[in-house]
């Protein structure tokens, strides 16, 4: 083995290829061309020439697909690290986020998948510190339910959002859904949230890769109870922006440079979260999240409710379901009438 280019070495190490099956002779010419001699098992050595493509992928004959792993492993590792090392960060330094990085975040946000290919995700990027404070004050959220609200409000007058160097407010343009006009609006409403959630996750992943801290902060059109919004609506908070009436708020991402990093250079997040209870943000074994085949011998689910309580819970939930069906029935009727009118135009 005369010389091993670094990616190739990674390939061999990372695939844990049993060394006895391989004999490698690799020469690199500034990583542009690799001349590679290999022998698998008892097969005689042969010479294969391959080149590294500009994106670091390696083109070679299919016999040597192992080498492809060198760039593939980089890719897999990068993505997996950014996904797994992302942690919610809620306090930041004062450092501003550079515009190309913000552009990057929007680039990946718009490439998120979207149901029916609506591409209806819309983004408002706020970097002006005064605006951030104003929005944070209106949408004040004290960190944890059990916290002393007055004391926290004094220490963090603009809540979590106020700490950010940038906010990305994510909207779904409901016009895309509404345009169906066939009484299916509610059926597909969830897609608005799902599309935006996909974008938000892309933003968080990319932010992690850039070494930024980020936190997905709950927001929705329906969230206008006074505790969360200081008695004001999202429209009040964002009145200085030109937001079409069809845009529906789906979430906010608060971003900034973190106060500390982990050993791999990713923003350090909190180990506990206490919105309802203090719970660890560490993840459990895969088996905790995976669904098993039903055990036919297992006893029925026990809700822990007494007989009377269980009866009322069941009765209320049936009533609510019925009401929702009624609302959705009338909604469909109205949409159908509108649709017919629209066709007649
Ligand atoms: C839909 C959604 C809404 C969230 N809303 C908030 C929020 O309003 N405030 C907050 O501090 N964290 C919020 N988070 C972040 C979660 O608290 C956090 O993801 C969770 O505690 C796990 O921690 P980790 O992100 O560090 O793994 C939200 C996360 C999601 C997915």
C-alpha cells in the first residue's frame, strides 16, 4: 500500500471491512485522480482508475462501490450528527447571525417536502433587535409552568423570543388549501401545519450544522389566549409586516449563537425541560418509541379512571366528536355552495 488518500482510509475504517479480504494500493494526484489497485480474496489484483467528482463523490466501476462510501459516509455522518446533536437552546450571546447563514436556512426550509406539492410555507425573518423585543413581549412565554411569573418576566421581559439574534416566523398560505373549494378545507388543514413543520425541522437541522443554537417555539393562529399573548394577537405583534390575510401562523424559530458548545462544536442544549414537569431531554432506547405487534393476551388499557369518571369522559368525548362532525358538515356545505358559485362565474 503506497499511499492512502484520507477519504479512502475513512472508507476502510468506517466500513470495518475485514482486512484479509482486501489488498489496496492507492495513489492520489492531489485528490483529483486515484489510481487504485485492489484484490478481493483470492482474485488477482487489477488496476482501476477513478476520479473524484467536484462534490467529492467518487466515480468508479460498480465492482468497487466500497470506495463510494468515502463520500457517502461523510454525508451520512454530517446529517446524522446535525439531527442528533441538535438541542433546543433558549439563551444566546449578542452575536448577530450573518446574512448568508440566514439565507441558507431559508434555502433548506423551502426544500422541505409539502403535501400535494403546495409549497405553501412562508417565512418572515426578523433580525432587528427592537422588533424581536416587541414580538417577544407580546408573545411572552415564561419558561416553565411552575416558575414565578413576575420574577421571570422581570428577568426575561421578552421571554424566550427576546433572547434571539433572529426569529424565523413560519406561516402556511391557506389560499392554496382554500382553492380546492370542494368542501375539503378541514380535511387538508393538517397539511398546512405538517408542511411548515417539515420546513422548521430543516431550519433547526441546518442551524445545528452552522453551530447555531435554536428553539422551535409554539405558535398558531388559534393560540390567542391572554396568558400567552399578553391579551394581544399575533397580528398585533407583527403589525409592521405586510402579512396577507391568508397566511396562518404555524411556529417560530428563535436563533442565535449559543453560550456554550459540546465537544463536537454543536450548540449545547438543556438537559431538562419543564413546561409541564421537569423531564430529561435525553432520548430513550429505540424500543421505547417503536410500536410492537399487539399481544392478544395482554389486558385492556387501564385509564386509571373510576367507573363514573370513565363514563363522563366517554360521554363528553362522544359529544365533542359529534359537534365537530356537525361543524365540519356545515363547513363542507358552505364550501360546496361557494365552489358551485365559483364554477358558475
Ligand atoms: C411543536 C413544538 C413546539 C415547541 N414549543 C416550544 C415552546 O413554546 N417553548 C420552548 O421552550 N420549547 C418549545 N419546544 C421545544 C421542546 O421543548 C424541546 O424540543 C423538547 O423539550 C426536547 O428538547 P430538545 O429539543 O433539546 O431535544 C417545542 C418543540 C416542538 C416540536
